[in-house]
C-alpha cells in the first residue's frame, strides 16, 4: 500500500489471534505478560505465527506488543533498557517475517501494525471488556506515553490501538499521537452489545469522535462476538466516513479469573460472515482471539472472489 495512512478502497485482510495460536502450539500463556512472555522465552515461536498468517493471505500482521508494557515487565524484574529492547524486538520480528515472506502477483507488501493494548491488558483482570479502570486521563497518559513513543519510532507502518473498552482511553492515545512521529493510527474497541462499547458509550458517539479526530485514520471493533458486528459496523458507517475495521473473536467471552474462554470456539461460516461485514461497510476484516490462519485463509478466498 503506497499510503498506509488510510485503509485502501479494496478490502484489507488483517491477521488473527496471535496469542491463541501460540497456545495451540503448546505455549502456556497463563501469565500477566500473556503473549509478551513468549517474546522473552521463545521469539521464534512468534515469528512462526506471523509467517502462518502471512501464508494464509493477511495484508497486515500485528506485533506481539499488546500486553508488553514497561510496568508489566518491571513487575517481572525486567529493567527499562531491557524492556525497550523487547518492545523494539517485537516489531523487528514482524518486519523480518514480512520482508522474508515478500509478495507475489499483484498483492502489495503486507503492513506491520504495532499493537497498543489498553490499560486493562496490563491489569490482566478482564477490564479491557469493561473499562472500569478507576483512573483518569492523566494516569492513563502516564501509563501509555513511554511505550507509545517507542513504538511510534519503529519501522511499523501503523499504530493499532486495539481492544479499547473506553472512549476516554482512545482520546488519551490520540493526544499522544499528536506528540509523536506522524504515523497512521487505527482505533478498535470492544463492545458489550450491538450498540455500545464496553464502558457503555454508544458506538455512534465513538464514530462521531473518530470522524472529527484528525489522528484517527480508521475506527472499528475487535475481540467482540461475530454476530454483533454487522449492526455495529452499520452504526459506525452511518456516522463516520473513516475506514472501518472489523476483526472479532471466535465467540464466547473471556473468563479473567480462570484465564480462559468460557466455551469452545463456535462453528461459523467465516466466508459468509466476512461478506456480511464488508456489505455493512467494513474496509478491513480479520480476526482476534481464537481466529487462526485457517479462518484468515477462508476470508482471503472470499475477498479475492468478491473482487
């Protein structure tokens, strides 16, 4: 893509759930650092997952930085210089995987998006699905600033603020984007139903904010049940002209106490669902937790078939 500041007119295919693929490969992620722990223990495993999603046809892969924070690593005894190296190394892993993969035919070189998880991911208590942090914008800014500045200075083409439960947190991240090296920023939210994000803010209010926010290159929904997406996408599209992201989880919801999803991955016709999201107005589709390369491959076929 010549200009990654915007999602292209053709539908962009995102990757799927990196952490759940690591679990399927036998890695134990029952840890406050979640997938970021594998950055320390076995970075080659993350490269393998990136490669699998690229081979499935993804136009964009996401770095393993969602739950990698200075605060989380400090709690594990990791000093700040080492945390910087780990965060930067996560982007390097994705860049190298993408560059080694290359492209074929008319497909452009896939993008690398630097994942910026919410404060709730650091808490590891499921609050990224509630938004009840109990802290204000000043504390949120202090939490996000250092990681943001580091990731914004890497070779990743996009900053992906994902699984956000609250509009207030998106505003904080947009303010940080104004301070950093210019780079497109995509904002994606978790939702409690087909009308509201996790903290109860109407999705139409989120769309109105994105429409007026210069830093928001795209806005959307992720790690939300697939059946909710058509209505959510349509509500977003009714208010904003910004490109819309749609990458749900495999169904069910996260049990933060047991550290597992509440039920087995649901059976779905992902090709049909992908068509529905695009028809509703999505410009970029993909998956989140428990959505693997097989599903992304199905979406690739559907997108190519639809032209």
